[in-house]
């Protein structure tokens, strides 16, 4: 099976135990028997479609009753395309490819074979018991194929599925059934009985059955073929499947209006460039000339052969389409053309119903943006002191191409693939070509030192200034946009120093751009006031919680591309019921977002594996007593205040959130909750588990990163780890000065053995390169997979030589275990109340749900 396995929360590395994986496949298998629910998340809807498609393929096999447990089910090209276009934006969705889908089909096929082998009844009865809508097709097939050589253009034949002496299923001409069952009239009648039902819905088939011609290979005229094709839908409803030319299923023979956008390169580039709109009458993408149309109008209605294609002749529809083409607009802005992908922007015409396709220039441009390896490579300046990996050079070339076209760009490479180097190369080329250029880099304060070091290492000739670390008044006075090519500042400084927003920058870059994921915050609004010729967003997690993150990011880099916030919200509401609409959104954004992942061996082959596991810690007696007391006190307080009608929803939230914080502290160590500084290891299950794991790390002389969300426990964890490793480590959190952070990273990455760093998740989860560690421990949980993955990727990135082992601590029977189970089973992409990193969703539960969640099992 493939490297990645599905869950309702996303798609994760296949590191689970075999029994767990089998259970997940069982759940997926039985999804196909259930009904679609409005409560399903986007990931669950995709999985439902996957299971449903499997059973659709299964019940399109006329030999199903014969083969039973030997049945082989595989998706065809059409099913594969449909499923791949329906993959939602979820964690790990980039790993879903053809191989993955085929692998899942193989697993579901094994479950079907196992279940049907032990089933006493027929396959038809088995499927009917599971789902009334699933039916085994009849063993008879009807075929219509094109006849390239003969006078008559089509050949018709009926076949039936038969089990041969070699125990293989063969599809035989129907006339052989008369021979096979000549001594068993009942079986013959059972096989042929379905033809009576077909004769009731198709006059053509009725004639063939009555005359006996059904048992022979027949030549059909275009008129006869057309008559049969129009009856196919009704025939298949009787249980007989038909094999017919694909162009009929896809309606490729129908005439339609097609509008080609951007056939030629516009005079200018950018989103406001006008691209041409050329309406034309087409069949299967091929334009018809005026002479072709006249020829079709002169023929009788039915099927006509034109330009090597079969065309459906419908005089009324042809005249209507010609009329609709009159008066169409002949140009549209590039932004409007791209917005049409998801139904936003300028409409072609209210009643046209036209197919809109991209012309030669627009197609080539978008193809280059989606696959930068096809763009003519840009030369890396000789002043760059680095050798770029092939994918990094593609990224650098892509950024230059985006600037040339006038587009903003989101460099969304996985954490650890070297986004910083790619951007520095791009900036160095700009510096060399435009001596007066001014560029602004906005980063979290913790990353200033990292950028200074990387710039000094890779582009030592680049001048830069850092605006941070003093009062706003001092910095505003010192700031001079022209004094250095690159100005580095923090997100917080943008609103304090108005000169940033008053300057027209040649390029503005946001590092860890998920900082503007919430469009309503003051920080995001202030950032979007920056003026720039070119905008670049750098982030390894373009979607942390929901699709609003994506809109906010694109509102900065390419304003208006995804429409207004209201328009985008209306579009995303439709994704819940029609997950295949994700294809439109992907088609829209992939040209402007470059995303490579480090687990893709075609991108980087020399990165080791990441193994994740959940480690359960038992509460000690003291922890148990304190835990139950906090829950009991909270329950009593809520019930009493409700009885007295003196509690508001706001007050209840405060009580619940305070209780959750106390429970988390108790799960870590009783002394954290009690505010004591003793931290006796035997009083905490997690401390004991931490020692057990770290003793093994110590024996191997390896290094570990320990993440916690509580700053107050960091020093005590470090003191405890010193006793385990018999050596000092470091503590790094939001209060650690920038210079000290740099010193800690240098020491940890050095040759001298530094066994551990204790880090706060929020302050140290981004930007740091700590590849000397090949162990990561999440001592307490952030309850957001994206944030935890960011933290883990401090070690799992380029430069890592060993497999990275990730331990996630969970206190058994507590709220931690229940939330962990929820994250595994249900994470709404559209709403994502759990994975938001906030506990506020818990306060919305009913009292019984709330108390059940918090109580100790």
C-alpha cells in the first residue's frame, strides 16, 4: 500500500499498527453502504465518494455473480479523474494520486472478497441487504462499436458472461448461450429473461428479440445507432449494461458554444491586462467553420460524420447557438478570466451557457506557473554563495517569472525545503538589476536573527537594515527606506511606523505569512495597507484551519483574484455538498502558489523518514484526586449558577476554559497546578514517561526537542532533563531575547553535545533549524495538527540525517485522550472547531456533553 493513509481529519503517514489500518479500511468500505450526510466534513465527503465509486465500479461487472471472491475491481480513467479532482484541501492532500486511489481500491476489494466468501446467499442478495440501491447487473451486455472498414458505420452485438473450463470468466456472443444451455432450458430462460424488460423500453431491441437477430452480430446504420444510443439510459435501468462509444457518454458529439480566452499574448501583463474572447461553435473542442455549420443544417437530424467525428444534428439547437453568439463581448481582464474558474467575476452572458476554455497564450502561461520546471531557467547571480538544489532553482525561476508577469506569489514549500534561500536569490537578482530598488521583509521577531545569518552567509553583498528592538519613536526616526536594499522588520512594527505604509516598495515579503490568516484582525488589515510592485508570501502551512486562511493570503498577494470575502464564502459553502468543486479552486490558485513537500522523493530523495506515535501516560494518585476535584467543582459551580439563573454564556465560558487550563496543568504535574516548585517526578505520569524515553536517547547520545505550551513549566522540565542526561540543555520561549535565541541554536547545532532544548510551541514552532535533534516530544498538546507539525519540522528538514521520532504525550482517560481521539476521527475543514488551537468550542457543548468530556474515565 502507499506511504499515506486516509483519516477523516486528513491524510497522514502510514505509521499506524496493522490492526488500526484494517479498521480504517473497514470503516471506509461500509461508508459506501450508508447515506451522504450534511454533517460530514470535506475529507469525509471525499472518502464517501471514494467508497461510493468503488461500489459503482464493482456493480458494473456482469460477471460479478460468477467470480464472487475472485473479483478484481479497478477504477477506470474517468473514475480516477473524477476522484482526483474532488480531493479537498486537507492536511496531506498533496499525497493523493492515482497510485494511492488504486491502492485503496485494492484494500476495499480484499474486504469484499473476504465478506462474500463467507456469505451463503447470492451477491445480489448481499448487496441488497447492505444497500437497497446496489444491484448486480445482468450477465448480458449490449455492445455498439464503430466500424471503420465496412459500409455500415456501426456494429452491434450482445454478449453474456460465462465461466469457462479454465475457471476464468469469458464474454461470449449471445448465440453461444443457446449451445451452452441447450440441455438446461431453465438456466437459458433465466439468462434471457432480462431481454423482455429491455424490449418494453426500446422498440429497436424489441424488434431484434422478436426476429431472433439479437443472437447475431449486426451492422447498424447511423440512424439505427442513434436510435439505440438514445435508449441506452432506459436500457441500463433494467439491469443490462451497455458498452458504447465514449463520445456519447461524454456528450462530445453535441455542438456547443465555446469561448477561448487569451489566444494571443496581450499588449500588457498583470491582472488588469485585457485578454481576447473568441466565441466559436465547436464539437468536442474542435471549431466548426461556417461551411461545416451549413452542411449540418442541410443534413437530416440524427448522427452525422464530420471532420472524423460523429456529430449530433439538431437543427433547432444549432440555430439557437448561432443566435446566442451574436453580440458577445470580445475582451475581458485577466483577473475576470481567472475568476470565471470558480464562477466569480464578469459573466460571459446570462443565457449563453458556453464552455469557457483557455487559448494558446493563457494555457501556456498557466502551465508554466503550475510546473516551473518548464519555464526557461533564470541564471542565479554569481554573488549568491550557494548551490541550489534543482527544485530550489525552479522556485527561484518561478519567482522571477511571476514578477515579470506582474503577479504576486505564495511560496508554500514544506517547512525545511529552503524557502529562505530561494527568496534571497530572487532578491539578489533584483538588487543586481535595479540599483535603487527598495524591498521590505516582514517576519516574526524570533526569525530576525535567522534572516540576518542566512543573508550574511548566502548574499554577503546585500545591504540590509533591521527596524526592531527600540521604541517606535526611535525606530521611526532612524528608518530610511533608501538606506539599504533590504529592510527587515516585524509584523507588530508595521502599524507603529506609518512610513512603512507610505513607501512604495519594489517588493514586500511576508515570512510565516500565516500571521495574516485571519482577515478581520488589526495586524492583517495593517499589513494589507503596504504598497508594493511585487508581493510574496512565504508559508509552509497555507491553510492552518479553514479556507478563509487561503482567501486572506491571496487577498494580500493577488487582491481580487478570489473575489470578495462574501463571494468566496458563498463559493466555499457549495464545497460541502459538491466536493468535486475543489477542482475549480485548485485550478484557480495553483498557478500562484508553489507547493513542494519534503516527503516527495521526486523533490528531495535524501531526507529520512518521520515516525509519529502517541504515548499514553497514567495519572498518579495525586493527579487523579486533583483532576476529579477540579471537574467536580466546575460541575457544581455551573449547575448551581444555572439553578439560580445567574450564569451567562460568557460566564460559563470563563468557568469552563479555566477548568480546562487547570486540567492540562494537572496532567503535566500537580505542582504546576498548585504553583509549587518541587516537581517530584514520581507524582507525574508524564515525567516518568519522559524519563523512560530520554534515558534511551541518552544511551544513544542523540538529541531531543521537548515542546510545551506552558512557559512556566519550561525551566522545571529542563532541570529534570539535566538529571536524566547528566548534562545541561537549553530553554527557549517567547521571553528569550533574539540574540540569545541565535546563541542557543548555534550551540545546539554545534559539535559539542547539547542533549536537549525545552521550547514553547508558539514561540519556537517556526523558523528554527534544529536538525541535530532526531527526537521530538510534545509534552502537552496544542490540539492543532498544523501547529504541532510546524514544531516537529524544526528537526525534520533539510540537513536531517536520521529518521525523526515524534512522541505525543497523552494522559490516559483524561480530556487529553478524548480530544486526541476527536482529532483522529473528526476535523471539519470548513468549520474546524477542534483544530483551531482554541478550546472555546468546548464551551458550546451541552452540560452533559461537557461534563462527559472532562470527567476522568
